């Protein structure tokens, strides 16, 4: 009965979404105020009904209702409660439901936070979001209903995929989807602006905060996904250029470009049509990501739903959404996108444009690498896979210059900058980076291990990012400090500026950490018997013993390694787990994290019946944790920028242009 | 006109995705089955002056393992292949796919070398003939030089015991 209520609330939600999609849009076009006024209540009701349906699904999992097919396929009575709740989005149907619920939440957030915008504009934005919801709900109801009954009911569930039974998985999908779906908001803003013809600075300012929020969530989501791959997959890496990873990375790249392009549109009125196109493309890539993961077009390490029928629906949906928006763009942008201030060759506009072009090209390169096997298959019947060598060869040359120019872009003036000024502001940072590079090159191989030129370049680049960001901050604050007004000056800086510093420094730390972690890592795959000692980069690993251990829903072989480095000695316990319900094995690596290095031990396979000899994988990854720190700082930077009053001022100032009578009616 | 360009590109992409949807990603599993294995006329990793001699392998069952030093799962399966091929007396030959020979040789020195010999497929042409979909892959090739089984992904103890070894035994 409860599950039927879930279907019922989804049907109601679909009806409300349809109303939200049609009436406010028509009202805004025809000037019918009562229809326009419908947008906000409809968005709220739609969100409420969507939340109700996912709450009901959660209840089914909590109660262990194995007469629901999706629950039976993804849960188990022995599954710990936390993972029962995670299992709600652990499979295809539930994760699509989560997508839809997130969209409804974003829709409500837009309705709530944009009370000060012109009502007709908000109505158009909400209607566009309503259309996307309609498509998703149709997909859920007809092709992937999470509430489908199983007759007769199963006695026991099949259990959640063991790979997903990890604390990181509790937060990874919701955060990633918050980011994915969040890009629907700038998309809807761009479409509304194209429809109404208000593709100007005001539109860009409204879009900026939403883009920042979505980008921040997407960054956190990718961070958790990557950390999950590192801690759970046990392959010792954190990024594999897997199609599913690429699917989340492409919108991130375009989102980064959009973030910076909107700054120019907001401040200088330029790049209007370009910003609109980026907003459309970023969300299109989010949809494409869903398509790639869900349809089985590309096989991947962790594509967990393979169904051509669903793929066809999502493809039609993408064609409808993206096709319509690009058609709208082709029709309207030529007339609306012109204008904006002139700017010189050396100006912040130019530098941000270069950033945009490089990031878009990088996204395109990743897209090409992801889809090329498919294209080749369709065109010539050959099946190939594109591996990390392609991505590293193509992606890095595009992104590294963008990273190098980051510090310059932040200090360059709008309109027309001069080399002299940029030189004056950055010479200290440049000099220190150069000194570090020279010291590194000269000391290479003498003080420590020999490192490759690529690592040297990465370290120098990372240092340059951090130093140029610090120089920028110093120059803004130092003069006031000398006059004894440092604190006032500090407090008067806008949040957006702090956010920018935080994110840019995060990029620097990330580049630095990636270079060190990948360039200086030591790894070894070998076989080791109990009592034997293996050495790697000054660390001595002794395989002490192996003992059975039992978890709540798995049995494990737990190995004890004593690790010695210098005078330190500690114990590590990698496990080989077998989950009872699915009899699927999973290697749980033991990772000793530290500020300067991660020590990683993973059990491979037993080489004899008694289990006295195992293959093991040992790794020392220097500065691994700093990768997470750098990424976290980027997301935090987005959060800080969101607190900026400029976005709030925009909300207060602009509505006065809207007719008073209309405002009163709506309030 | 230039504003319509994104739409045109997108529509082309959509057509391609639509066609791609008709494809079965695992179709090749059967395409090579019981067919003669494609020729591996490639230099050896151990000694580039020599060619991989496929003809001399006639009359015995052997495994062709496609690997590369840049591929994480390949590194993981190497010690396992060393151990099992010795234990069960199954010769394993390697196809070093799109790799740099120095790195490949370095990996084998550190992780152990399960291969009787490895052919160097630097440009991936031979891999294409075999229809490689991802690295690693393992083929079972019989005494007449025909492909009898193909395994996608890394070889684990289970795969060896339950999939590869039964096929090898049956073909012998």
C-alpha cells in the first residue's frame, strides 16, 4: 500500500510539473498575470510531492519491504541501517528518482530566492525547470519505476552492490547530483533570457550565484567520487578517465568556463551569447552524462544500469531539451548577444576569454575521447577503447596554460591593462617561482629521488599559482596595513574576492599535490608469504598474520602488516571481503594517511589454498591528502563567493523596474 | 548562421548516439569465436630484432594476454598470471598494447614476467585486429590457432579457475 502511495505521489508530481511547465510560460508570453503567479506555488507543491515520493521509497528500504522489486534488488535484511538509506539511490531507479527530487528542490530554491526578480522572468525560468521535470517523471513512471511490485515477494534481498557499501557513497551521489542538476538552473535562466530577450548584465548576475552553487556541489561530488575510487576500488589511483568519471568532469570543465564568462557578462556586458551557449552546453553535458551512464552505450567500470529502452528515452529527451534550446539560441542569440564594452588585447576580458576557450576545448577533448570509441564503432565497426595516454596527452596541454594564466587574469585590469603593471604586480611571485624551479632542477637527484621534467613543471606551476594568488592578496591589503588600518581593510573586502583567492589557491595546491603524488609515488605489486618482509622506498612491510574477521554482512580475511619506516613502526590491516548475499569479493585497502604521504597496502589474491601467500599491492603516495585539500578549497571558494553581498544587492535593486501593481499582486 | 552551428553539431552527435544505441557493446565476444586468431606479426618486447612467431605455437593451447604498463588492473593481474601459468602449465603470451617498451620492460622486472614472450603493439593495430575493447583482455587460442574464448577485464583467481582453465582443459 505504501509503495502505491509512492507511485501516486509521482503521478501527482507529474501533473503539477506539467502545469508548472505550461501555464506560467504561456502567462508570461501572453501577459496573463494570474498564470504567472501560479509558478511559485506550483514549484513548492511539486517539490513537496517529489520529496514525498522519495520519503516513501526510503520508508520501504527502512522497513525492508522486499515485495518492492527495487528494494529486493538493492537491500538485504543484514545491511546496516546507514547503507539501507544509501541503497535508496544505490541502483538505477532510485538514483533517477534522486535526480528528479534534486531538480524539484532546485526549482523550489529558485522560486524562493528570486522573489525580487521580475515575475515574468521567474515564471519562464520555473517553467523551463518544470519541462525538465516532466521529462524525468515520464521516464521514471514508464521506464524505471522504483515502486514496481515483485510478485511473489522475495524472502530476502539481493543486497546493495558491495562497492557502494562505503561511507563515501552516502554523500557522493547526492552531492554529485546536486551539482549535475544544479546546472539546470543557469540553463533555465539562459533559456528564459533568450525567450524574453533580456540577455544582459542583470541576467548574468542572477545566473552567477546559481552557477557558483552548482559548481561548488559538483566539485564536492567529484571529490568524493574520486576519494571513493581511491579508498574503495583498491587500485591505488584516484582518477582513471573512465567514461563515468568523464561524464561528471565535462560539465565541471564547462561550468568553470561559464563561471568566468558570466563574470565578464556581469561586469562588462560582453560575451553574452557565449555565456548563454556555455550555460546550455554545461547542462547538455549533464544530460549526456546521465545518458552515457544509464544507456549502456559505453561500457564502463561502474555503469550499473544497462538498458537500450531507457537509453532511447533519454536520448529522445536530450534531443528534445538540447535541440530546442540550441534552436532557440540559433534564432535569438544573433539579435540579443551583441554589445558589451570594447576591450584591448591585454585586458582581463581577453584573459578570461582565453580561459574560456581553453576550458571549453578541454571539455571537448574529453568528450571526443569518451565518444570516439562509439563513433568508430558506428562508422567502421571497430571496437576500441581510449585510455589515459590519450587524455593525458590532449588534456594537459590545454589545461596547464589556463592554470598558468590564472594568476595573471586575477590582477589584469578590465578594458586595457599594461604589461608594466602586470609585471610590477607579479614579478615577486614570478621571481620566487623561478628560484624554486632553478633550485629544484639543480638539486634534482642529489638530495632526494630523481624526478621527471613533467613533475618539475607541475611543481613550479602549482607554486606559481599559490604565490601569484598570495601576491594579489598582499597587494590589496598591504598598503592599508602600513597605515594601521589593516583590519578594517580586511573586513571590507567582498566575500567574492575571498572566494576567488581561496579557489585559486586551491587550484595551485591541487596542481602541486597531483604532481608530487603522481611524480614521486613508489609502487610495487608482488607476492608475499606470511612472515616475509617486502621493502618499498624505505618502508619495510612485514606480513605478520592472516585471520578471519566478520562484518555485519560480509566475511573477511584480515591481514596484519607491520610497517617500519625509520624509527616508526605501526600496524596496517588490509582486508579481502566476501559479501554474503552476492558472494562478491572486494579488497579493502589499508591506507595510512599523513600530511606528507599515504601508505597504501591492498591484498590481491591468495596464491595457495592455505592463504599463506598472497599477491599484494604496496604504494607510497606523497602529499596525497593535499589533492583532497586543494579540491575542497575550490568548493569552499565557491561557497565564500556565494555569501557576497553583490548577489544580494542585485536582488534588491532590480525589482523596482517591475511594475508596482504586479509586485503587489504577487506578494 | 554561425549561431546555428552548435545546433548542427549537436544533431550530428544525436544521430551518432542513436546509431550507437543499436550496437551491442559485447557483440564482438562471438565475432572472433572459433575464427582463426588475427596475425601477430610484431617485434618481441625482449628482443626487437625478432618477430613474434605465431606459426610455431600451432599444436598447443596458449593464452594471449593484452596488457600495458599504463593500465592499473594489468599490473594487478601480473603476479597472479606468473603464479598460475607456472602452476597449471599454461603458456601465456603477451600483447603489449600501445605502450612504451622501456616502461613495459621495467614493469615486468618489478612485478614479475608471466609471459613466454610479449609482442609489441605500439600503434595498437594488432589490438584492433583482435577487437580490443579495454585493457586487459585475455584470449584462449587453441592448437589450430583459433580463438576459443575471450575474457574482458582483469584475470582474478576466480576467472582463472572457473572460466579460463576449463576452456583450456576442454580444448586440450
